[in-house]
C-alpha cells in the first residue's frame, strides 16, 4: 500500500514511520520548492492547532477557577486550597 504525500509529511514532522522514508522526503524537500512549501504549510497548520488548543485549555481552566473560587457553594474547598499556600 502506497503512503500518501500528506501522510509522509506528517510522519516526517512527527518523527514517526520508516527512517529511510523520512530521509528520502527530507532530500526531496531540499530540491523541490513546491514540496518544501507544502511541508512549511503543514508545520504552520500544526502550530495554529496547538495554539488554539492551548487557548481553549486556558479558557476552560479559567472557567473552572472562577466557578470554584467565586461560588459560595465551594467555600470549604476554597479554604482547603488556600490553606496550602498560607505560611505556617
């Protein structure tokens, strides 16, 4: 079964798959500017996806923080957590 170019690029970027195949693709990138652009585009796409994931995680953490530390329902939890940071 033949591996698609997209799959080969992903294997290269994630350092997975056959080493010989990755080295061959790296050599092809050096001589093929269109292929180099495709790889660069894929790198940028992964970076955008990672940044989006980080931002969403921060938003979720902030929401949980707000719920736990502003809702009187969780006062005992608040005291317990804050007690870990008090000087003894």
